[in-house]
């Protein structure tokens, strides 16, 4: 009879340990709390703690997710969630992502400085910038030419 209770206790203990391991795995590697404001995002990014945040701007909505860290860097995945208004030409790249690597302890918005980022979203944003500059130069070529002549 005692053997039967020992076996039940051991099996129950194994189930409890398995549940604890699963919960810890979920909390450490899968679960990512969502920040509702910039202050929350700022605190978690300084410590490079897993979290996500949606930055609502008038031109677009950007999704940020802290993926993890190395000894010196914090890895943030950035996604263009929604193009809102203006002639930015970003409707075609909605859903694209890029990964940004920032020094531990820093806080920034990725779309403000693309130098720390890599991935399809960065490449597409750079193409849009170059295209817009090219269009601007072509539209204002006469004014640029006049300015150059006056300088000589």
C-alpha cells in the first residue's frame, strides 16, 4: 500500500515539475508584454527586456518588439504596421520588418536612424528616400541650375 502512494506522489511531483518548467519557458522565451505608452517602452528598452510597443505617428504606425540581447547590444524588430496619410509611398511595404541593434541602455525610434538596422524594411525605406530625392531634383532642376550659375 505504501508503494502505491509513493508511486502516486512521485508521478504527481513529476507533473508539477513539468508544469513549472513549461510556465518558466513560456515566460522567458515566448511571452512578451505589451507597453501601452512610451514611458513603459523606454524603461523596458533601457534594460532590454522582452516587450512590444506600437508607436502611433501621424504618417504611420510602427511596431517594435525587443527580441533579446547580447553582451553589448539590444535587438529590436521593427515592423511597418500601417501607412496613414501623406504621399510617403510606403503602402507597398506595409508588413516589412527590419532588425535593429542598439547599445544596451539606449532608447530610440528605429525609423529616425536606420544606420543600426538591417533587413527588407530598411532597404525599402532607403529606396523610397532615394526615389523622393531623385524626383525632387528633377522637379527643381531649373532652380538648382540658377543657383549654381549665381555661385559662379
